[in-house]
């Protein structure tokens, strides 16, 4: 109905102003920096250049990009593979229990990211819990060095973002009309074919939302590679960090940041399109 | 996880494995914080001595105080702005894609990018960095989360009660304080609690906008430098305390939100 | 003292009231007089503008044109909280965070009445609406019928000059609705307040209203007592909307007769041209024996206990004619059976096409 606040735009104005001043303006500023040269002693020299973007193709940096993308893709895939069965199990649990299960699945996500990552150092290091368990189990060889490796980074990222993917997929599953699944079974499809032909396509928007989120946050991650990958292991996030805090090449760091934003926008747009198309199909089917 | 039927045995097993994966690292951490020896090698007995050690560490206490100051200011500002924003968006006659994107952006933008952007911005404007710049920055994502929680409540909000209040003789102002605000209250508090935990836990943006020197170090920054230094039993104790505070705030937030949906 | 208000003066006068939403005219120059203490129904299909009209009376929509006079005073520009008129919302709009008592007292608190008076008036209205004992319940603990009574009590306790009710029984189930129709009418009589009810249910309007107005596409089609509107609809839409009506499309010839295939009736005073004949099912008779009347064949029989509705296909009408007959008198008909029906000319209405 036509409930009107006195002036909706006036109510939104302070927050919008805040976001424009402290989010949009800073992002536009570094978008600008990305097209300028760095000064000899750091800082920004206002001479237009595309060099910062060309440097991305320098084999040294291109390798980091490819590595980051590969790791982010692996993390995304693993997170979905673990999250889907978990979300499915929650959605099939008794209705009264679902909110609690969901809450505890998501709880770690809201707790301190550093601490969650640090917990894996405790588990994985040479004197850590896993090596200790192995030793009690009779393992005699050298302690396994699991920390400071690509595998550790991947585990850390999957661990940190898994709750969100569970949440995204669950919200799709909980909206799924169970009579569609029953109809499919009634029409002669087995459980597996029903899952592949009905359940999965209809919950793809949730999978896409979770996947895009994990990919974007993983590829730009800084803390996990720094802590679990050790100093030797670099991803784009670390590269940006270095340009601003150690290499003092702000324009290049800005260009890298803009590339991360571009990747984010591209993936979100794709995901929105895919979701629209999927819901379009559902509407079509309902007619 | 009781109450599953037999067909759901597979689901139950899945949940046990996934919840094990999610909680094992946390449980180990909490367990070690009470280990006399402080290391995973041996369990030498229950002790709270590492918690005691924290209390004697003035660096940690100072960082904790800074964190609290930042979180309180950021939460108060974000709760007011985010609530007004939510009401503003939900009462617009037409949805605005630009506005939606603007409000969604803080939740998905890679934090390292926002962090370097804010650093560039503040130094370009010659703003002295410190706790106040962390507050300015934290409000960005805090208000987005407050807004999304209040909006969810507004979607189930029966606007005719606002009209009913006017019809019964209440002015718009009285209507807001006696009807709209009390009904939205649980969502607003839930949003504020979430914003508070986000601020307490946020590391990267604080790291970039805090400036040099110990005076504006927050707890996550303190923890980060301790972790880089190596595993110490104090970190386990500190981590346990920080996680407990977050979990308590979230439980409360969830409880409030559930209550209002009944 | 000629201009002193008397009981015959309208309490509410609506003058050429219009409302535009962009290019859409939701209410189109509606003029109505509502009498003191009357139970008035605004009736029409959804989207006819009846709710917009009600919301203009309550003050939630500003008219695009025209005036609203309450006891001779123009209230069109007043804010909702300043109008001595109250609305009972279709969704009831009970404040979820307040008890029944707090909900009902709310409007009196806004008038800043003394605590004791508020308490007394709330107790009184709760007794009248049969809510005693529910004071401390929250709305979520009430049944649909109880919520409806709380909403009613909350509006009535303010002693408004006019009570507006938006689909007051819409959310109740059929049995409860029928009981509440009479209940509402009794209550209106007891409290002596003018009621204006918006409804899309013509049966409800016929049962409850002293007078009713039928709206369509924002326009007022007819206003009158239920009996007048039922017996003498002035508009083809009204004839069709209120009760059940059979229509036969035909024409009036220069000879003063209406004819459509096998139907031929004398209509002395009407203009010639294409015309629709309208007759109610209870006004159609059955010819027993002989070859008088209009030949047809029974296509359906609906038994309602008290009476029986025969659907009779005739050559003059694409849809079968409904004939309502006493069930016990006209027993033993079968589908497919040939039958002859009789249409009494004096019971017919004619609408030029």
C-alpha cells in the first residue's frame, strides 16, 4: 500500500552522503591514481600513463594473477562441493531445527577472521596438533610441513568462506517448492535424475551467489596468504598491500585494486544475469 | 541434530563432518588456551594463567580499549544512518538500481581495495590518521549491514499500523516513536550488535587507516603482529575472549531477530 | 433558525470528489450524501475506486478535486489525525507490540484524556464488543474474529462522527462472516454512529446496509436502499452485479414489442433499437402443459435446499436462462428435459445496448 515516510530521500541522504564521501570518492581517487606515474620517492606524479596496467602483463605479475585466479577458482569449487551437501542436509532437517543448524553453520563466519586463520596455524604447523596426533599414532618420520603452502592457503580460504556458501545455497533450497521434486519422482525420475534435472537447476542462483562471493573475496585476499602461505606466497591482495606499504608505488597498487574491482563487477553482473534468467524460466514454467 | 529420520542418516553424517570441520579448529584453540603448558605438544593440566598474563599486558589492554572506542562510535553512527537509510529505501515509491548498488557495494568490495582507497583518500586530504579515521571507515560497511537487517524487517512490516496510528490521532512524530520504532527495535538492535562485532573484528581497513604509532592500534592489529611473531599461549587466550564476545553478541542478535518474527 | 442541523441533514456530504494517480482517474466526480446514523455501504468490484474514496474520507489520500463536508465543515485538507472520523483497517492494523488494552486506549491517549476516563471508556467499549477478559492479550494471541473486534473497539472508543470500515469482514471465514454481518448491524444501532462500509461482496451489502452506493471505474452508478437497487437497477452493470440476473439480447421494434428469436413481449413506452432484457431468476416462471411460453431444454439443475435453480437453454440467449423455483414444488425435473418458461413483462427491466 502507499505508506509514505515524510521524505524517503531525506532519510536516505545522510547514509548516501557518507558512502559517497568515504567509499565512492576514495575509489574514484585511486581509479585516477591508476592512470598516473609514481614519483621517484613514492607519491604520485600527475602525468597520464597506461604503464601501470601494462605492467600487469609483466611475467612476474602475470604469474601472480594466474596463480591467484587458479587458487580462487579451486577454493570456490571446493567450497561449493562441501557447502551444497551441508545446505541440503540442513534444508531436509526438521523445520524447527533448521534455524539453529543454520545459525551454527554461519556463526564462525561472523567471528574474527584473523583468529580463524590463526587456528589453522595451530593445527598445521610442524609442532601443531596434526603432527602431534600423527606422532601419537605411531608416525616416526619427519613432521609434515603443511603450513606455508598453497594447500594451506586453500584450506584456510575454504574454511573461512564456507559458512557463507552454505547460507546462500540454503536460502535457494529453502525456497524450492518441494512439490516439484515430488512431481519429478511421480513422473518416473529417480532421486539422482531428479536432483540433476530439477533441484540443481532451480538452486543454481544460490550456488552462483555463493560462488561469486567466495571467488571475489579469495582472489583479493591478503590475510590468509600472508599468514598461511608464509612470506614467499603472493596473491593479488598481497601485491596491492606491498605497493602501498613497502614498494611505495601507489599508482601500480591502485591499478591492481581497480582490476580487482573490475573482476568483482564483471562476476556480479554475470551472476545477476544468470539469476534473472533462472527466475525467468521459473516464471515461464509457472504460466 | 537429533530428530532426523532414518532416510536422513546421510544428511546427519554430512552435517557432523561439516560442523566438525567448522568447529574443530576453534575448539582446539579454546582448549589450548586453558592448557598449563600452552602448547599442543602436551596437556599439562587446566590453567587460567594465560588469561592472567593478558591482564598484565598493557599493549593488549590498550589495543582492546581502542577497539572498544572504535566499535562503539562506529556502531552508534552506523545504526542511526543505516536505520534511516533502510526506512528511506523501503518507503520509496520506485526502487533505484543505483541506490541498491551503492548499499550493496560495501558488503562485497574486497577490503584490501577499500583499505588502500581510504589510505590514499585521507593522505590526499592531509587528514591525520588515527582512531577517528578508523571510525569513519568502519561506518561504511557497518551501516550497510544494519541497513540490510532493518530492511528485512521492513519487508514484513504492516504499514497499515502507521496509518492506524495517524487515524487514531497521533502525529507523524508520535507515530514514529510509539509505533514504528518499537516494532523495528529488535531489528535495529540486532543490526547494531552485528555492526559491533564486525567493527571489533575488522583488521585490514583498520590497519591501513590507523596511521603509525601504538596510540591507535586495535586488537586485531595487535593479534596480527603477535601471530606474525609466532604462536604464543597468550594469543589462544586472547582469541578465546574475542570469539566469546562476538558469539555472545551474535547469539543475542539472533535471539532478538527471531523473537520479532513470531 | 432554518439552518440548524436536523436529523435529515446529511452528516457527511461528498461533493464531486475526484482522485487522479498519474494518468489514472481512480475516483471520478463522486457526489454522495450520507445521513446521520445510517449504515452505508460502498460497493463495487476491486479497482472500482471504493477504497480510494474511503482513504480520502480518512485523510490518507488528498483529493484531486471536490470537497468533503462533515456536518457542513470542509475537512478535505485536514490531516488524518485531525479528522473526527476513524477507520477500521482491512488488515485490522493492530499494533503488534501492544496488548489489547493498550491498542484500544491508544487513540484516547492521543486526545490526552485523564487516565480514569480512558480506563472507563476502554472498559465500556470492551464490554460492548465482547472483549472483556482479553485486555492483556497480545494481538498474535487472538483469533481472527477477536482481532476484528479489537480493531472495531479501537476505532469506536474514539466516538467518531463517522466510522469507516474497509472490508471489515473480508478476512473471516464464511460462517463467522455471516454471524458478524448481523452483529455489526446490531452494534451500529447500539452505539448510534454513522458507519460507512467498503465491500466487494454484494450479499454483505444487501444484508447490512441501510443504503448503498455502487461504484465502477471510479464513477458512481447508483445509490439507494438495497431493495431499490435490487428491484430497480438503473444501470445494466448494477443489474448484473447485484444478485443474479438473466439477460436476453434483442431489439425493440417500431411495433412496441421486444423481440429476440422465440421471445416476444409488449413494451409500449420504450424507444426502438437494440436492447437487453433483464429478468431475475425468481421472476421466470414455468409453463405446465400447452404450448404457451418460450420453449427450452434443461441443461443443469442446482439444488439449494430451499429452492432449485434450473438452467434452461433457449434459442434467444447464448447462456442458459436461470429459473429459480421452490424445491418442493418443482421436483422431478431431469437434465435434457424439454420445458417451457414464462417471462412476465412487468417484471422485466430493459437496458438500451
